[in-house]
């Protein structure tokens, strides 16, 4: 039986990747390694936790010895590495955590793979990264796979460093790696610190919607299951040593997106038109706030035949429906540590 290690599988994107692999590859053992930080929640995987080809292991990728022991135990054929600290605002408040997990943790996994993969045939180390490594765009242009790295936040700097280390392990030690850099994801199970779930939750609870700066920053949004489909394709068919950009061809200025969200929320909650928009509150801008991200995804489309399957309107509506139907999930993940952190951050603004 083949064994694949998926790190960060209890998080937002990871849980969708774990589910897809567990269902699609019943003859393959899927090991989900996750530290269960504030962002990791096993509730995200309740529906597949009893599948015979699924195993959960709690662990920290920063713990090199534990990663070697894990490789020894399962003799992995492949790794899909998603575990990371993922929120830019947290990286501004506490950069060291990002250096430990995103950089040191990634190098620990590279070392373990290199040690156990004396024979590299059929092996693959797939590192999941972000378009934020390329920096910030002006009004024109798109990030391609050859755009120079120019990370500007502690989060993107740590992710960019980890991408460099993954490539270094390929060029120096011959480790069979592949990397993808994706734009902003949205969908079910995203922790409500990121824009869309935070604002959906605040609208439900009639709380202010904190728009950073003038709300003119642009992001390229992709439905999370389309990202998971791309990850499946790249894991199985991507060329070793290559990088693939993944994006939604779906650019939105924050304030325009927020206004559309407000309108749909009013309809779905049967509130008077304009109710949610009144919650919009302009707050101090994020430090170093990148203006625009946008991906040219033509390489993955031309070489692997991937393109986004969902229109944004449909994806957004499905996403809102999920959060409305899963209030217990929201209450659970927003209790305790989260509440303290965000009350503090909000009061500072
Ligand atoms: P997330 O924060 O929702 O989940 C991260 C997961 O990693 C959590 O389950 C957490 O418990 C786990 N984790 C954190 N530190 C760990 C450690 N030291 N050891 C083991 N597990 C640990 O993140 P996400 O949004 O699902 O992002 C997943 C990956 O995709 C990240 O590498 C991120 O950089 C990348 N990415 C995210 C987006 C996006 O829009 N969310 C876009 C492009 C790329
Ligand atoms: P976010 O979801 O944090 O993703 P990223 O910073 O990785 O792109 O933020 C998306 C955009 O929304 C970004 O331009 C920052 C902005 N934003 C707000 O205006 N208010 C908020 O409360 C948050 C969380 C984000």
C-alpha cells in the first residue's frame, strides 16, 4: 500500500485535500500530520475520520526527531506539505512563529525525506505555497512562474524562504520536488480570521466589518475545492523540479467584494437591503499591505488541463450557505484563544 503524508490536513485547505485523497485513492494510506494549532480543527474531517485508508497523527513539524520517527513508521512514498502559519496579520504581530513553522518545519521535512528516500523512484515532495512570495503588483500585470521573488510580509518572507529551501534540496541533493503557488482561497472551513469568513461571521452577529485602509487592495479569489483539484493533478502529473501557479482569474477590489457579500447576506438572512453595508468600518491599514495579487495560471492550464470549475457567484453563494448551516463550527473555532487574540487586535486599531 502506498503511503502519502499530508501535513496541515486539519486546516482549511489541508482538510479539503485530505478528503479528496482519502476518497479518490482508497488503496493509498493517507496520513494527516497536524499540530492542531488554533487553525487546525479535526471537526473539518469528521465525515472521513473512520475511512480505512485514513490515519491522523498529532505532531509538530518543527520537531525534527518526531518527523524522522514519522517517516520511519510509515515509509512515505510522497509528501504534500501544507502545514504553516498562514495569516499575514498574525505574522506582523508574531513573526518568529512563522519562521519556526514555515521555514524550520519545512526544512525538517526535507531532511527526513532526503534521509529515508535513498531510492527516489516514484517519490515526490510537493510543497504548497502562495502567490504572496512574488510581492505586490501595480494596476497591470500578472504573476507568472518566472516572476522574481519579492516577499514583503513576515508570512510571505517565511513562505518564500521555504520555497527556496525546497528548490535547494532538489538542486543540491536531487530530492524529487514540485511546488505550487496559489492565490487567495475561499470556501467552507476557513478559519474566521481571513477576510470572507470573518466578515460573514460579523454580519451574522451584526458586528463591525473592519476594512483595512480604503479597501482598494485587490486579491484573486479561488474556490478551495478547485485548489484541491489542482493539488491532486500536480501531485500526480506535475514535472519534478517545476513550479505551477494556480489562480482564479477572479480579481476583486476588497471593498467591491465586501459590498457584494453584504448584499447577498442581506438576502440570505432576510434583512432589509443595506443592513450589512452599514457595518462597514474603515480602520487603520495593515502595515506593509500588498496592493494587488493576480495570477497567470496558463502553465497549469496548458500542461495539466486544469482550470477553475466554479463561477465566483456560485462559489460565494455556496460558501455563505455553508457558514450559515454550520454555526456550531463557527462558535467552536471562535471560542477561547481566538476571541482573546482578536479582541486585542481590534481594540488596538
Ligand atoms: P490554515 O491556517 O487553515 O491551516 C494550517 C494547518 O497547519 C492547521 O491545521 C495547523 O494546525 C497546522 N499547523 C500549523 N503549524 C504546524 C506545525 N508546526 N506542525 C504541524 N502542523 C501545523 O492554513 P490554510 O489556509 O489551509 O493554508 C494551507 C497552506 O496553503 C499553507 O502552507 C499556506 O501558506 C498555503 N496557501 C494558503 C492560501 C490561502 O488562501 N489560505 C493560498 C495559497 C497558499
Ligand atoms: P486575508 O484574508 O487576510 O488574506 P491575505 O492578506 O493573505 O490576502 O485578507 C484579504 C484582504 O482583505 C487583504 O487585502 C486584507 C483585507 N482585510 C481587511 O480589509 N479586513 C480584515 O479584517 C481582514 C482579515 C483582511
